[in-house]
């Protein structure tokens, strides 16, 4: 579309995507998908278009070509990688306790530790055929900052 020097709008993008079987949804579904992919509808000159940095557009086009080639011939499995994390002190905030008539407070229960504690990071890879054998990785972060990758040291896999 950009090679045709056209503005990218839902009205001209949707027919192209449907023509090459890339997308079968409605105009509103395409709008939601583009927003989820971090595209923004911006005014450029006198027209409104979906805008993204050129290197991102290039990388996305390269990815889509590879996926299309894979689905139309190579048929290699597509592997997805994801991660999750939890803090050591995550847990319940409420518990069953007895009223303490002496102090007016409560007695029993477990005191929740202060702070978040260390962070456990879990990664795994899978495909439509299930989990990839021996691809799981779990490790404790070196600190409790939001960027836990700073404290990660590769186990040398």
C-alpha cells in the first residue's frame, strides 16, 4: 500500500487484506486489531492515516511475508514464547482470624511479610502441538525492580 503511495485507511486496507486471505474480519475488527498492534490513527497533511515508525513497518512486513511463506509451503511449526512472573510475598490479603477481646484486635493468622520479596520468572515455549520439550526456564531475579531482565544471568543453555 505504501509502495502505491496510498494513505493507509481502513477503507483501502480491508479489501487488500481480504483479497490475499490475510484477514477475514469486519472493519471494526480490523480497527481493534490495529489499535492492539499499537498503530495510531493520526492526521497527516489533510488526511488521517495509521502511522508507525518506518523500521517497525519494515519488520512487520518481513514477519508477515515469512508467516505467509510458511503457511503456503514450508509448514514449519510456529513456536510461541511467553513469560510470567510472581513475587515471593504475593498472596492473600485476607484470612480467617478470631476476635481478641483483650486487645480489641484479632488473634491467629499469619503475618504477611513486608515488601514484594524476590521475583520468580518463568518462561516457556509452545506450539499448536504442545510444549517444546526442555524449553522451560525458571529463575529468581536479582532484584525487585520492574525490569527483572537486568538481574538475569544466562544459565548457559
